[in-house]
């Protein structure tokens, strides 16, 4: 029996009061759960997602929360600028959640389009938004960034070559930023989710991967977590409760990485 059978989200009232927080991928899955958790705890959330329809649904279902939707492709400078503009000159925290999966293809089967698309969304978009936000945090002398990596950022047996490499890159960006900006009052941490119930699409597009990774996943992967469970990990690191944590990679994976 997994922890999701007994765990219940417990809102910490006021934990994000007075804070402006950007959350990408906020239209569904982990991003949506994170945006809602922050807003319920008093934060103003700039909710970014590529799907206007998903954001419209989010706003309609949560009219009482302080959510500011920004629809667009977060890998473009245009959308990055729109997100930062919506924040109004102040960003207390940033959750880089948006990401896409690959087809589990090993390196000799990877096509350029897949490689470029996975890195554009999972790495370049994250870098560009962070690059735009850091000056505001430096000016304020404080700020917290949480980047969502993956179990595939910790091991080589959780995805294909493109996704695995991209999520390792996310951890590298996180650690480098923690070193660079820690003395300035900024914290950068990463969460590495394991199996999670989200809308991210993961299709076996490689026979070699299915033969090699399929048996490993059947044996080793713990029960999938809910998006709200991942949001609990992310918001912990984003909030002041994450004090003294900088450059950490939190494996929120039900113990998968310990196997």
C-alpha cells in the first residue's frame, strides 16, 4: 500500500502570504497542484501554461484564489516576458515545473527533433525564465527557486537518452545557481519526482528500451504518488521552511532512488 492511500494534504495557512510565486506547467498535474497549494496558503501565483484552455478551467474552478494566468510557450522569450510582467516587478519564488517526456529512445535511436524539443522545454525554457527572474531576486536580496528534475536525473534507467540528459542538466543548473547566488540570499533546489499520476505522456517508442527498462521498472518502481504529494515537496523547498537548504536534490520518489 502506497503513502497516497493514507496521506492527506494539510494546508499551512499564511505560509505564502504576501509572496508572489511563478509556477510553470500550472494548467495540470504537478504544476497545477503546486499552484493551488501556494494560492491556498496565501500566495499570489503567476500560473503559466502552454494551454489557455487548461488555465481557463483552473481559474473557473478556483475563482476565490489569487491566480494570474499567463498562456504561452514558456520556451519563447515572448512568454517569459509576459510571465515576468504579470509578476509586476516582484518575484519571491519560482517553481519550474513544466516539462515533457521522450519516447524512451536510446541514443542511437534519438532523432534531432525529439532531442531539440525535449531540451528546449526541459532545460532552455527553465534557464530563460530563471535568467529573467534572478535580477529581481538579487535586487530584493532574497528568493527561492525549485526546479523539477526527475528520477531520470538521478539514474540512467528511468527514461530515454534525451529526457535523462535533460533532467541531469536541470540538476546541474540547480547546483551551479546555488553556488553562484547563495551568498546573495537566493536558494536553488531541485525535486526529483518518481512515478507520479500526471498528464505527462510517456510512450514506449523503442523496442530496445522496452526490453531493457521494462523489467527494471516492473520490479523497482514504488506506487505512483499523487500530484499533491509532489506539490508538498516543492512548496516545502520554496517556502521559508526550506531554510538552510541550497543546492539540494530532494528525491520525492517513494524510496525508488534508495533501491
